[in-house]
């Protein structure tokens, strides 16, 4: 079964970031023509665990399961609100925990939300470099939703969402299924954990 991970860094509940993430997931699932398994990770639910993971060097508990869902998925949708011209701190902290090779070649659909269309620049100037560093395969079409996009019938947002979802689906169909790594197959030696390596 095709698996799709959705990372939402929205702070509110509900949030426009989560709304955009859900719309992108629906579009990708429809374009895939199958019924993919969708795992949504709300970063606000793991905020404390993410900080702990950056201090200890490894995720634990429910947060570990969330990281494994993201790194083991066939495709990823990553959506963040834009603050001070960049992605949110929650978003950056989550991807700081991800090992550099864990998303290598993985198709990733980028999305962002903000108050005005000017904030859309954060996708190209902040998000794309981050995923390029992680060696992920960011889709050509990213989707930015400003506040005005949600309240107007004339917005091009639905068309952009459909196009982006189709691109992600095509990228997933064109690559082999992601290997589901066994976290216990090669455990980190206890000495390395104590030494912070």
C-alpha cells in the first residue's frame, strides 16, 4: 500500500496550515487513483518531545513513531505557517531531528500559509534549501495560501492544489516503494549514546 505522510506545523486548532495540508493530501490521494494510507503529524502535539530529541539526540515515544511515519512514507507533504519571512520554529525543529539521508530521493510537496502573498517567497528561499540539504525531491509546484485565498471564490488555490497533488502522485508512481527500516536492526551502541554521538 502507498503511504503518504503529512506534516503540519500549524499552531492553532483548527489552523489554516492544517486545512491546506489536508487539501493537498486529498488532491494527491485522488491523483494516485488508489486509497493511500495517510499519516498526519501535527507538530504542535509533539513540541516538547521535539525539544527533548534535540537535546538527547534521538526521538522517543509517540514522537519516535511520528518520525518513523515520515521517514518511511512513499511521499511527504510538508506545510508550515510563515513567521518573520521563514518557516516556523516547530517546522525547523522537526526536520532538525531527521537524519540527512532519511529523506533522500523522497518526493516532497511543499506548502505554506501566511497573511499576505509576499510571504510566499519563504517557500523558495527557506523551504527548498532545507529539503535540498536533506536530499529530498521537492516538487516543482509548491502551494502558498494567503488569508485572502480562503475567502474568495475567484482564487486559483484549488487549481494549484490539484496541480501540486498530481505532481506528487506522479513522482510517487515513478519510484520504488520506500523501504520500511527496522529501528532495532542496527541499534546505536549505548556507549555512543552516552558520549552524545
